[in-house]
C-alpha cells in the first residue's frame, strides 16, 4: 500500500511516499524549482517521488495533504465576528483560497489525466496534527509528550499532547491570533530582515547582545495559567488585517505584521541596508530569550500534565536550535526527538503517517535515523554530464585515495563542495550536499564568505563531529544527527576549532555515526588522523539559492564561485 504525502499552498512545499509504513523518498519542491521556500503545489516533487518509488499515481491508495480548511471553523467564525476583521483582509483570504484548486484537479493537470481517474482516497490532515505525527512516529519512543509550535497552520500556532499505544492525543492548542512564530517574525521584520524564513538571522545575531529588552517584551508575550501564552494584540496588525501571505511565482512573501504601537514602544525600525547597532543586537538577544523562556514555560507545564520524560517536537519554531539545545537542561524532559524536517516541509511526512497510523490503525513503525531521502546520482551519470560540458576530472577507485586528496585540500585552506548520495530532506546540509572547510582556521568564515556564501558576518558555521568525540568537545552529550541542537563547546577546545565556535562559545553540531553515514564519517576520520581534530566545518552547498540538487547545479555553483574543489561521488574536479 502506497501513501503519497503532500505539503502544498504553504512555505516549503514538499512530497513523500510511504510503502506499507516505510518511507521511500521525500523531497522539497524548492530543490527542483530553484526558488527558496517554494509555496505552491509541489508538482515536481510528486513526480520525482513517484519515479523513485517506481510507481504511477494510479498505484497510490491514499493521498494525505497537511492542511484542513474545515479545521477550527468555529474559532474562525468567532474571530471574524468579534475582532472587527477588515473587509480587505477577508477579500484577500478568499482570493488566496480561490487560487487553490481541488487536489484532484491539480494532480490531473500535472499528470495529464482526468480527475475522475484519480482513485486514491484523499485525506485532509490538520497542519499541527501533521507536525506531531511527523515527529512521534519516526521517533524511537513508545510514549512521548508532543509539542508543535510555529507561525500558523489551520488557524492554530501551537499544539500540545501525548502519544501512547501508537495514538496521538491532543490536549490543548493556541488559536489565532496568538503565535510565538508571529512574535518572532514581527521582530525579525522590525530588525530589518524582511524575507520569509529570515528568523534564523535573528537567532544568529542574538549572541552578540544583552537581553536588555526582555522585561519590556513581557508586555508583548504573556504566559497563561493553562501553561500556554497569549500575545498583546496591540503590537501586531494581523488580528484585524490578517497575515498577508502570497506565493506569486512560488515565492512566499509575508507582509509586515508589527504595528505602529510596537514602533512607538521600541523605536524606529531598522531598514535592511542600515548598519546593525548594539541596540539592534540587544533586541535580538531579548527576542531569542523570550522565545526560549516561553518554550520552556510551556514544556514544563506539558511535563506536569504527561509526567513522561520523552519529548517529540516539531514546527517552524522547533527549528530554533539554540532553544532546542537547552530543553533537557531547563525542563524535566530527558529524551528529545526532533525530525530532520521539523519545519513545514516535514508535514508531508506527518500527514502520510497520520493516515497510516491514526486513520488506518497500522502499528508498525520505522525509526528515522538519517535525513537522506532525496535525489541521487551515480558516478556514471556524473561522468556523462561532465564529458558533455568538457570538464576535466579524476575518478578515484579507492576511497582512501579520495579522502587523501580531499583532506589535503582542506588542510591547505581549501574549500570543498561535497556532493554524495541522496540529498537531505530538510533545511540542513548533513554531509551529502555540503561545503566543507578546516574548522581550525580562524579565518575560515571570512574565506567562505569571500569565496562563496557572501552572507552576514554574524552568522555561524556548523561543526560535523565524529559521534564518539562529542563529550571531548561539547559540554553536553547527545545524538544530534540532524544538526537540530546548539551545545556549548568546552572552553579549552574553542581555540582548536575557532571557525565553528560562535560568539557565545556554542556550536550547532551534527554528530556523525559511522553506521548511518560511513562515507562522510570516513572523510572526517581521515581529517582527524592528519590533524587530531575529529571535526569538519559544514555548511550547505549553495550560494543564496536552495541547496544544490543535481550534478549540474553543483558544477554551476563551483564554477561561479571560488570554491577550490568539487567532489561528486568518487569524482574530483579541481581548479
């Protein structure tokens, strides 16, 4: 039995296919469209998934989409009736809904068939239920507390509950207009980062300031007696004007959501090209702290309700790796699982899993230990393409010789594009579509930004570390396979790896397991044997674009930047 999971008409559109509960393939539409956070219908992702699974749409028994327009209808009606929602906001909402054709029609158009020929049963799964399913069912836990938090989906921003006996049980939700994601986005915009998905820049900026605005922010986010929170609506515009979302051409855009009252209280907003002052940095620190403290407040309340030491977390705010790294220290939870795609792309998996387990009642589960579910190319395909482009290359038959070549380049201050196996599903490069550098070099960040990334100087780069060495370099020890947590680097080790040590002495690590990913492990191990450091600097293989997917995109990125070496499978291209 095949289930097709879809996230559509939302940022980070995506698709996946399960066969009898086993994940076969998952990918994001942005990887094919080459537009970050593509927000339309994931036509290309669906086609790719079907091809990789070796099936057609007629072979699919169930189609699950992670949105349910019928969810929370009563709350929507009450909000419109009592909040004085503007006529323009209602018109905009209907315009967006009218853009969304029926799922059958979309699929029929994409595959050149009649809608009547689509025989699969279609399921609409509420957004946050999809998030919760995406984190519990791939986890190793039999019982767990459940926590999903983001901007909005199906009129809800936060959902808490628990899972046992293979079933999800929803305890409480935070309903529109209250949203921790909206809070973070509003201040991200206020700080001069206007693009969809820019919140990670505020998280990266936060270590450079002091939380001098934290007390003032307590008037913006208010904790409630039921262990959740509310926003002070005076600081935002979305209560009456709605969140103006659009995806023209697949590019998700969100209008400004902070109010004149916020400007009155916090001062003139920063324009995106203005220098960052210390006050901007202090506000970023304060916003990050308020986000963290609100998460910990809700999680402590959730623990009191469930008394379970296992936690499964998802949602866009669940990508806040700084907060994630503190959860087991600031709450009673001892075990934490976050999937490789905790953001909205992962809801395609969650919707499919919800149908398989909650609706169909299946009990067999597959633990997800890696994020490699996307496009793959062979040595032969890569060679054929390089020959067609008249590109000189060397193909290595021996893996030790390949590692020798690559590590020598890294040690000689080189920057290496590393393209291996199936592409990662999710926002992080995990050693399959990565750019690598020597973490010992204090100037590695400047080299990378000069040669390739061209991004803000305050944003950190991540360490990929051999799993068994985690305790030697970090103050906390945990499996972090998806680069989903930030831990404090031991003070005595920071000078050894300055390129991956952030301003506050932390690193967003990826622990690399030899059993799960032997080739990437082997490369880091070869570097360790030469340098005594079991770590590589790892950043995503892209240049202000979605992470590269195809060999042609990897080569294009290599040629238009100053990267020193490109390694695709066993093939090496040098300048």
